[in-house]
C-alpha cells in the first residue's frame, strides 16, 4: 500500500480545483468548521463517481445519497453537542473538515489533503513526508472497506487515529498493518458468524455465496465459507460480481447458480453490487429462494425494491444495531430548513429545484453538493423516515469516542482542559485504546483489534406489508456468538408457508448411515444399518457379542444367555448317567478289592486295574464340568481332566495287552528284552511317560488362558451361547484326540495279536468295541466344531466323554465282574491252567 501512495501523490494537484464554467454544483460552506482541534470526515454523500477522462484527476460525485447526508448531519450533530457540553471538553471547541468520499481516489486525495494541506510546515516543506506535523487530530470514515484500507495505509504513517463507522472488513482487525484504525461497526468475522448461525438455526446445509469483487465482498465470502465448512455446511456455488454495470455477466452467474439447487443464497456485497444483483435476479425470475444479506447489501435496499423482488423468495438480512440520538430529528429539520427556505420545522413542502448559479471561488469539487441545498419532499421523508439510527449512530459514537479520548489526553477536569502547545496524534491514539463510556445506553469501547462490542439485528422482510416491510426478528450477540430468533415473526414466502428446505440430501431416517455421494459431505445416500449393528452419529456401529439388533436399529438389545443349565432335562440325564457310571466304578472297585488275588483280577491287570478305575471315575466327574455356566476355572479344568484321565486308562490297557502278548509269544523269542521290561518296571514307566505327554499337551490349553466367550456365527439371533475357547482351541482339541486315538490304535493292534490266546486273556473284541466307540463319539464333536454349531459343543463333549468311559466300562470291566460274581468256577487257578494247557496243545498241533 505504501507503493500506491508514492505513485499517487505526484499525480494529484493539491490546490483546490476551479469550478468549470457551466457546472451546476455549488460549494456548501458547512463542509468545514473551525475549532481548536480539527476532525477530518470522509462521508459518502454521493453514491457514485464519474471520471471526466482517463487522466488521474479527481472524479465528479453523482447520485445523492440520503444515508450519506444523514451521516454528515450525525457528525455535525455530535460536534455541536460536544462543543456545547460543559463536562466532556470544557473550554475546547472541535472543528471539522469533510470530504465527499464517493470514490477511493477521493479518499486518497482527502487523506493527503488532511496531512499536507493542514501541516504546520506547509505542503512544500513536507512533500516527501519528512518532518510533517499535520494539525488534523483524527479522521472519521470512510464508510467502505476499500476506502478505509487505502486511507489507513496513509494515516498510519503519521499515527493519525482513524475511526470508521462502516468499514467492516476483517482485514482491518490486523493491528500490525493498521495500528491506528478503529471502528464503531462489528467486523465481518462477526457478521459471517451471525449468517452461519442463522443457517444452522433452520437446519440448512446447502448454500450459495455471492460477493462483490472488492475487499469487503472477498473477505466476507472467505469468512462465510470457512465458518460454514467448520460447521458441516456445504457451499454449492461461489460467485463474484466483478462489475455492477455488466448486467449480462450477472445474469449468467445467476443462471449457473440455479443449477446447484441450493435454496439459500448469501449475498455479501457492497450496495451498488447488491442492487445490480437483485435487479438481475428479478429479471431472470428467480423464485423460491432464501436470501441472507449482509449489512452493506441490505443498506441501500428500499421498500420498493423489496416489493419488486417479493416473488424471488424470503429475505433475511443482517442489520447494524440502531442507537438513540435524542434531538437528532429536530437537528435534521433545522439543518434542512437553513439550507432550503421552503422547509421549516412546522411544514415540509415539495419545492421545484432551482437553477444553480455559478460560483467564482476556487473550492475542492469533493465539497460540492447542490442536493444539500434543495430538498424534495421525497428526500425529506427519506431523511426523517425513522426514529432510530444505525450507521448514523455509529458516526455519532465515533465522534464521541474521539472526544472521550481527547478528554483523557487534555486531562479535562473541574470545567477546564489543558491545552498543550505541541499535541501529538499518537497520544490520542493511545487514548482511544482506553475509552470506555456509555452513550445513550450503549456501551462504547474498543478491544485489542480496534473493534467495538456491538452485535447485529436480524431482519426479515415481509413482502405482504407494503407500509412497513422490514421487521426485526432477532439479534446476534458476540463474544461468544449467540443468536436469538423469534421464528413466529417470519413469514416464509413458500407454497406451504413453512420453513423452506435447502439441503443437498434429505436427512436419513433413524437407523440409517450416510454414504457420501460426492466430494461434499452434505450430499449422501441413506443406507440401512444391517442386523447386528446400530446407528450413532450417522455411523453403523457393531453391537457387542452379548447383544443383538435388527436392521435399521438405534440400539442393541441384550441377548439371552444360553448354556447347559442344571435344571434342564438333558442336564439331568447327563448327571444321572455320569453318577451311574461313577457308582458302577465304585462297585467294580469293591469287587476287585475283595477278589484281588483271583486269576480274573490278575489277568485284567491286577493292581493296575485300580488306577484304571480311578481315572475312569475322574472322567465321569469331568462330565459335571460341562454342565452349568462356564467360567475361567471350569474352562481350564474340564477338558484336561478328561483327556489325561482317559490317557491313563488307555495306557494301562495297552501295557496289559502288550504284557500278555509278550508272555505268550515274545518272551521265548526275546528273553532279554522281556527281562529288561520286567526288571525296570516297563509297565509303570510307559504309563507315566504316556500320561506326561498328555499332561504337557493339555497344559498348553491352561497356559493360554481359556476364556468364556460367545458363539458369534449368527448375530441376528437373540441368544448367546457361552463357550470355552482360545485362539487355537481346535488344534489343541485335535492334538489330545489324536494322541488318545494313537494309544487306542496300539491297544487294538496288540489285542488283535492276542486274538488266538486263551479266551481268559483274549481282549480283542472288547478293546475293539471301546476304541471304535471312542473314535466315533469324538469325531462327532469335531464335526460340530467344523459345521459351525458350536452352541451344541458342551453337550457333544459331555456325551462323547460318557460314551468313551462307558465303552471301556462295559466292554472291559463288566464281563470280568460277571465271571467273578456269577461264574466263580471260571475264576480258579485250575480253570486258567486248563485253558493255558488247551492253548499249548492246540498251538503244538
């Protein structure tokens, strides 16, 4: 911005330009007022500018602005009140020098005029800015952000405070770039937040953002888009109005914007741009939209404009909060009556505009205003049409802020103020940072960024009410941002009269999740959450294994816990069978104890039979562990208890069969081997070794921390099945089953080798029967695991254990008890010797 100043300064003639012959504009002397301290004013009394040529000369201001004239009078009114006050600045008078800021170039020239034209050293001595000491105390304005940025870049070089009443660009909050800038209007960051909160309030998330191609519009659009993105609001279309005079370009942009189908349109534009945009929207016949206007877009819209645009939809706007200025209305009438003789305080009449006379004096053309002298009745009604003031109050408050800062610097008290010979604007700059006062119930101060604590009004346009179409429906309060809306005051211009929708996709039903359809997060397809999941925050989350849910569910339900309960019929049957087996083994044990020295008991294994019966009884006890609710202890114990017990039993049967075969067939052929077997207790060594291998295998199960888990093969079911499992439970189960199966096969082999032995020692049939029953029953368990019906696994394991135990009990022990109890003649040494002799004779034959 400094480069811009260095280029512009030489091109402008600082002397007042002559009024050309034939001009109709006349100089208005009340643009200036002498005083002890001069305040500069940049007020937009005209809304447009006309350049006579391409040369860098001051343009001509056109199109008289009622609002700008009101701002001018608000500044004069504040100066008059301050000068008449005996408390604020006693014995001190304020003056002003005002320029019509209808163009940025005039703002720049005015800033240079403030510095050079009012310097105590004169323009020639400080043309390079060295040693300049401007007499100007502070500058109020300009209204536009572009103009304020240009002026602030110049004034900050001399630490001249600048207080704007309408420049809301958030860029001006940067105190590094603009250290001397203050304002009495909230920044666009707050305005953008108010707009986004308004969108959130009505549940819209699909919007278009249109802005003017200047600092105000570009910064405002950027803030709206940033805040919208942070709050999950998608911007379907963004557009810039480059030139309000390019009508066809605006129409093309509106046509392209309509393709997005976004019903909410945010317009963040300066006044001329906004007016041109609305005229194009009416011409294109845009309908059914919700328009949200920034305070600048709304500022120049009239009631007639609203009525013309009523078919385009519903209008909501952000408005600057008004303030009360008692006596300002009367001051306006007095001022107009002074300038136009046809107006007095009692009667306002329409007067015909008279011809302007030439003026022979040299004055700045930015201080020419013919409309300020001759008013029509329409102008008067526009000026006095409101009892509350918004931007005008901001001008009024800015003037009072400067006065309060000056009050501190001049150390005013007891009806007098100090008047230092040398007064530095930097002192006033520091004073402005500290001001804190109440002005007609409005708190005025500046935060660290030079921004005021003011909020906004939310305004709705009632197109059906031609006399008073604008209605305040709520407010926005900053720090933190809060929006208060009375929705009942809004009349929605929609077919149903209800709040229109503006969403890329309809909201999903409860129990559905959003699958993004495009790169916009607001555009999605709704999909039902599958069974076994529930919807939370637009996502399908899996239920825990202890819960279930149907499709499109919002919650999970606890499953019914299923296991082999003690009171069920099948559990009772298993308990009875296990108890019967246990009691039978106890009875067999008693029979074998009583007949321990009989040939039948000795042939069955002698004392080794008691070990077999003990392990079979232990196996029967393990069946009870498969019934009832499992826990970690039961899961660790029940499978190892049965497996190790059955291993011991099979090992005993094997060594018994091996020993008999050795006696009858191998002892004579391998006498030394048999001697070693007997000498070193090969029988017990083999049983111990076999049992140790099985115990080691089962210890893996116990070390791996078996846990109680659930069957998770069909999560739509309403039941869970408590099971004992580990990560590799199938492999551990197969290893135990295959090891015992190997022992069973060895038993079968040696039983087959002894099939021709005396019938007292021939166990081939019974061992074959028990081994086939064992393999068949546990193979069924493997099928249950592999087929996925694990809920039946505890029952299958209990039945397989009982069948395996009863197979040995029935095929091996009961026949021997039958001989002992019912055929005692066959349980004699003589009978056994006769059987051996018959075997020997038959073998010899």
